[in-house]
């Protein structure tokens, strides 16, 4: 029984990671102009190889891309260092159509790279886009496709139990899953 309960948190983490990564596409961009295909609301990772150019702390580098759609709407997305001399931009298109992108960076070798992302209609009924504040009611949330989003959270107030004395006395409580 002890082995099953200690395995449960690991299993939950693995399932969560698998579900998070399953909807993403990863594409590598070396230099020049490239064309990609994506679905609406599905995040794509565009990987930029730094090759042997890295010098100093790669996390201090300013890097990103400006995406412009068919309607001339721009979305600025900041990238990040992904390890192994790779920089990554994660982009989740909210409209169908064609997006042109151009990178910007404090390093010349990552600046001015361009490409196109052709975005088709979302075919997965479970993916609705990012959660945002509703325009109709500021105290409510909606997905980008305007489906309602219901945020449910729960925080038990353990001090309601009669006679309970907190062993932490003002410190943060830590949930111990395995009873250890």
C-alpha cells in the first residue's frame, strides 16, 4: 500500500505533463524565411538555433518576435532560452489566417529572422484558447472563442475545526501527501 500512495503524485505529474505537451508542435528555424502550419488556439514552438554564437549568460539576452496577421493586428511574443544553444518562441494564434513574423534581439544573429505561420480552424472541441476577462462582465472569465470559463478553487480553512491549534503559528502550511 505504501508503494502505491508514493507513486500516485508521480503519476499525476506525468499525466499532466503529457497532456500539456500533446497539443504543441515544435519547429526548428535556422535562418532565413520559413513557412509553418498551425491550428487556431494550439500553441506552437518555433526554435531558433544560436549555433556557436552564444557568449555570456544566455538568459540575459532579449529575444522575441512580432507576429502580424491578415488584418494588420500585431502580437509581440517574447522568447526564452531553451538550453543547448536554442531559443524558443511559443506562439498560440487566436485567429485563422496568415501571420508574418520577424524576430528582434539584442544579438544580431537572432534579429531579423522571418517566417510565416498559416493558421487553420481549430478542430479540437476541447481547446478554446486562452482565458481572458469577459468584456460583458469584468468579474467573469471567458475563453478566446467566447465559451464560458468557470474558475473553481478551494482552500480549506483548517481553523474551523474546534480546538485545533496550528503547529505552524503564522508560518505557511505544507501539504504532506504521503504522510511523511
